[in-house]
């Protein structure tokens, strides 16, 4: 598989519109970008936790990709903890690095800050594995994410991904060609948005997640993806299936923040 199979530099690509610039500095991947209102929880000034998860997936995934080059890294699990959510206009500074690179598993961590607070506002830990299909490689080596100037999200994220709340706790998302990963499955950050929508739709008011932990069990290759959430106080468990096969594709746990 060629890196051209996923149009990462295409301004219509979902990840291009939500993620931000990346560069390599020594052993770290650094990123920087500005929060737009469309990336926030509707009705609030808090950036979606699934957006922070996407940032982590891109940056930490780049660190993992360089570690297992030229194999395509797949996200096995990703956890985001939010100390304080970023607001619209916030200038986000991010760093990602490899914690451990083994033959079959790469563990990474990422931090996100706004430059004004001395401590990170969010942290993430992710595990990646090489695609089990040995033909899934990047020809010419792992390509760092390239995001053209001016590409940005221009509609609320859930609408951008055609994510629909069918009833409180139940969400469906189609497999859109402009929101796929390098192996043709629904991209991990998009999956996280569906999980987040299901989790927060159980709250009577607009809700922000203080934590989101996603375990990716298998790719959503057909779809639509359906996320179904259960509430236990402020805690949420969410199961996401590929409706075409009925198979469980992701499992998430989350905690709803008490105050935005």
C-alpha cells in the first residue's frame, strides 16, 4: 500500500482539517495549531476530547511510524486525560515521543499545552502495532503528516463526520472516504468522536469528557459504525460495532467532567 492511498495533504481530508503542523526535533514529534470553535463541544468553549485524541493519534502515530518504518502502524489503544480543556483560539503546543519500541508493539506518550500554563493541559498514552498484513507498507518510507496552509474545520465535527445520535447513548457514523486511515478503515480519531458522542449524549446538558480510553479491537471496514453507551454515574462504557458484520470493533471507557 502506498502512502498516496490516503490523501493526507488533501484539504478535504478530515484529519487534515482537524490536526495541525508536525515536525521532527531529535527524538520527538512536535505539533502546533489553533483551536477552532467547530472542534469544541457544541454549546461550550471546551475542545472535544476526541479532538485531543486525534492530535495524539497523529503525533504519536508519527513517532511510532518512524520507529517501525516502513510498516504501517495501527492504533491498539489510546488514552487521553484532560486537566483543563482548550478553548477556541487557544494556541496548542504538543510533543510526542516513543517510550518503548519493541518488535511487535510501540508505546508512546504525548503532552499538550497552551504556552500560558506551565503544566500540560492534557496527556495521552498510546500503543501501536504494525499492520498484520505485511503488504501494508509506505513505499519510500514513513511519510510525516503534511497539512496544507488554510485547511481547517468549517462545520461542527459531528456534522463533518455525518455522526448522528439515534437516541440517547446510541450513535451511528458512516464509513466516509474522506475519513479513512492508511488501511481503508474509519480513522481512529473519527471512531473516537462516535464513542464520545454516544457517551456525552447520555448527559442532560452539554458534556465534556475528562478522560477517554479507547481500545481498538478491529477496523471498521464497511460500516456504518454504531456506538452504544452505558452510564454509571459520571462514568461511561461504550461499545462500537460495524453494523455490516455485527462485530465489536472498539471498546471505550470515559469520565464526564463535572465542570466545563
